[in-house]
């Protein structure tokens, strides 16, 4: 009798763990429930995830990396590791490791490609430099999902000490409702892996660029000898 009870408890704990990481990582309870820009696009979502990371740089230095994102054959990539891109989506190009001056402007209504042929894309629903980029999609449909209404928001909140709290929030409604098992077991854990990798990729790029700039400034000017 004891073994089945332990097995059942273990299954419940595992299920709860999958459910939790599919919806949140790196955030407090207060941050999970806080309203963020873009929430209004998908009201009463069937699934929502909120993830965050703290970056040792001001928002103005983080924003240029956010605004240039997109499928790497069209834009700067999503900053996920190349091996993960190839494994999960077959992406051949690596994400950019530098800022792209040609990709620093986005306006509401612009498309952000998310496939090599551009048939899958996000539409810019809102852009507020250097605080918020909100994307919207009805194109990210994969079996058994038939229709999807998806918002994807990147929110930068300034912190003391010239730091930034970067949030990624996804909210979606979809049909049919019977596809909930697929969202729970595939989409949500996949979001945990990919969004977490994105956050770490952004953080490492921003802080590396900051450190390079600091080293350049720190190099003393060498005067000529008399």
C-alpha cells in the first residue's frame, strides 16, 4: 500500500513542477500577478508565462538588443544557443553577437519574422523605447492547435544601481480547447527552456558589451615623450 501512495505523491509533485516551470521562472509571486504592457491583447488567457532576469546595465543599453530581435536570416535572432536552435527548429544561422544599426527601428504594425520564408511572423502591437516591445501573432499554429491568439511582451523595468529587470510574458488563447494537453506537456516546457535561454543570452550580450566599453574607457591615453 505504501509504494502506490509514494508513487502517486511523486507523480503529483512532478506534475506540479512541470505546471509551475511552464508558467514562471526567475520571478516572485508579486511579479507573476503584476499587470504588464501587452496583457490587454489577450484577455483571460488559457495559458500565460512570466519569466525575468536582472541585467547589470541600464535599460537604454538593453533596449538595442531587444528591438533588433527576429528570425536570424532576417534579423538578429532570438539569442538562444545555436545548438538549441538547430535541435528544436532547424535554424542554420546563429544569433548576432553585436548590435545591428540597421535593425534599430520598429513601429506598430511592422512584422518581425519568425521563419526563414517569413510566413510565420509577429506583428508589432506596441513599442515604447526603452521600456516595452509587445508582439502579437495568429501565425504560430502547430498541430494539434488550429488557431492561436498570442501576445509576447518584453518589458524593461529600471532598477537602482543602473540595473534592469527584463521580463518576458507570453499569453495565449487557442482552439481547440482539447489541445490543452499539448500546451501543458510541450509548449509550456519548451517556453521554459527557450525563454530562459533568451534571457540569459540577452544578459550575457549586454553585460559583455558593457565590459568591453568599460575596458576601452579605462585604457589611459599615452602621451608623447619629450
